[in-house]
């Protein structure tokens, strides 16, 4: 457990990975997914599922569609919405790594703390 005060998530990604520090993971999720906070729970859930699949498949729309069992055009629509909400962070390798980590853990892995 980290005891620094304040703790900056970006400075402790290794600790999150090694120790699965819940406090840091929640902070990371809130930071990475903050633009989705004002969406309805159902819309936020669909977009987060799409984002997680998009990150896992390195942007391969057909693979995302196959995993989620949706049409590739639906993936395109959802990714356009995510681009509107997240902006250039989807193009930033470090931001994508943070989002991947933020979405990787948890009972459902999809409902980030502080974003509900």
C-alpha cells in the first residue's frame, strides 16, 4: 500500500499492477473515464464495453464487433461517440495503457469507481 500524500496515479502505475491497490485503481478509473460520468448507466456501460474491446483488439473494428456480437457499423458509431467524449486521449499510447489498466480489473471491470 502506498502512503504518499498525495498519491499521483501516473507515478505509481507499477504499484497498481503489482499490488492491485484498490485506492489507486479507483483513482485511475475516475481519471481515465471521467468524460463518461454524465452518461446514463446503460450508455456508459455499452461505451465502456466497446472501449475495453477496442483496446484489447488494438482498434480492429471487426474483432471488436465479433467479441461484442454487434455489427461493425455499431462499433464505428460507438467509437465515434468515444472520440467525441475522450478526444485525443484515444490516440495517445500512454493514455490507452492507462485505460487498459483501468478497465482490466474488478468484479465486473466495467463500473469504475467514481464514474457511476
